[in-house]
C-alpha cells in the first residue's frame, strides 16, 4: 500500500513538474513575443508605427488591432458593413475609448467580407488625439515635433510643400506607399489644428486581381476596342448607346437642366446615369436641325470612372479595367496608343479607329508616382458624330 501511495505521489510530482515547466515555457514565450512586439524598426520604410506600446506593420489585419482593444467604427451613411473582394473603404476609424484613428480598410479575400476581416492599409494619426505614437527610429509625434527632428531622424524628404498654415514633408511619392508628415506653423493657424503623421502601404499580392476577376468570368463582348462596347454591372452596352438600353437595365437619367432645350449642334456635358451608388457620366450633342431635350439627343461620350461606385468595367477582348489595371496591361491588350499625353498626375492614352469609324477610346491613368488613387483613372468612349 505504501509503495502504491509512493508511486502515485511520484506520478503527481512528475505531472506537477511538467505542468510547471510548460507554464514557465509559455510565460517565457509570451515575454519574448512582447519584447519582439515592442521592438520598433529604425527604418522609416518598414511602414511600422508603435501605438500605445504595440508595434503595427502596414498592411495589418484589423484583428491585430482588435486584440489590443481597438474596434472598427464606420463613418459612412448608410454604414458599410461588408467590403467586396478587392474593395477599399476610406471612411472608417479605429476607436478605443476617446481615441480615434482614421484608416483605410481593404478586403484582400476572394469573397465579400465584413470590415473586421479586412486589412488596414492606411492610418492618419494626429498629435492632439492623445495617442502614444512612436515612429521608426524612436521619433515621437507631439505638438512640438519640428522639421529639425524629422530631418534628423529620416533625412530630407522627397518633397517639401509649404502652404499658408502648414508644411508638408513627403517621404514617398506613390499612392501605394506613402509616408507624410504635416506640421502646422505656430501662430498661423487656429488652436484646434495639430500635427499629424500619414502612413500607407496598399501593396497587395500580385494575384489578388486574378483572384477576384476569376469570380466574374468571361462575357459575350467584341474583341475590337473601337467597337466601344462595355460591360457594366453584368450587361454589355453597345454603340450607338441609347437612353432606353440604360434605363431598361435599371439606370436613371439625371443631371442639370434636363428640361432645357439644346440648340442644333449644342453640346451638353456632365449628364449622368445613376444606379444605386453607381454613376456613369455622359456627353450629349444635338445633331438635329431643331431644338431638342437632352434625352432626345445623341450620346457622344460615355465616361467610365472607378471613383463613383463601379468597381470594374469589362472592355472589348474581356479586358478588365479596375484599380489594378496598369498602363502596361492596356498596351499588352490593345498595343501602343495612337496618341499619348503626360500630365503631372495622369497619363493619357488614345486609341483611334483602325477601320475609319468615328469612334475613339481614351484611357486616363493615375500616375503611380503622383500619390493619386487609381480610383481616379477612367476610360472615355467617344463617338465623334456629325
């Protein structure tokens, strides 16, 4: 009996030792993770920032912020609860108590997902919000952050822009990767203004576009770009475009002065078709010899923009035009343009008819180095009717 008790005690002691060792190992591992977490890079281009003692690297899953007490707050009306694959929401905050951080959220999944499953790709942190913010190299963001401190930590910026009340320091000139400081000039602004730090890393895996595009599939559309065909919200519209075709597919004709008669050869721009949150802009021309209402005129231009609710368009050859589309993608699909123009923030590419028709197609693509969102890119389908 004594031997049995002794064996039980030995087994209990061994179990206790193993459990204690396991807990100690877990505690040590947790301590190591905490120490690793608090190690902030010295490299500004690590896209790291320490917030209230925790280091985050962009892009960063929302769940990582939630683990430290932050919650997503949506500022749009009506509030957006889900994001489509590849979609970005720029009206959100991370909120913890009285602290709020404006963020951009991106859905990197192949399917629609709730905001909490998204990825934080941009943050803008204000000094006045009382958030303990430490940047790479140990620079703290406060009211007394100066140009000298920024230069000492990171050297001269790519661009320094001074306005009436502020000085802006850009350390990246790319929409996908942006680092910006803005300091308010003392005595030249109101007391509610404050310094802030803007950081964005929107780079996504190269196959992300392929991932969500594969869910759409091919459509029955022409191969020639000059056909001016376009698939919008699942329907292929064909030149010459008609009001009836758009309205039959749920689009509402709206705009200014719809009851004002257009004189012969008069042009009416900035007219729209709306469908829910989606907007298509139109150009009209009265090609008759008598006055006509806008809806009785010819549609001469259809402007396809990504900024107003339409996430993608399918162009001839089943070519996707979306936020991932590059200039090289367009050239690979349609060849070199007949005309090209470069502006400060955009590059224009125009394709003329190869068969003698009046149609032309103009791509306007936001320059990668301009800081402009690719959502500002557009396609103009033009009919030069007489």
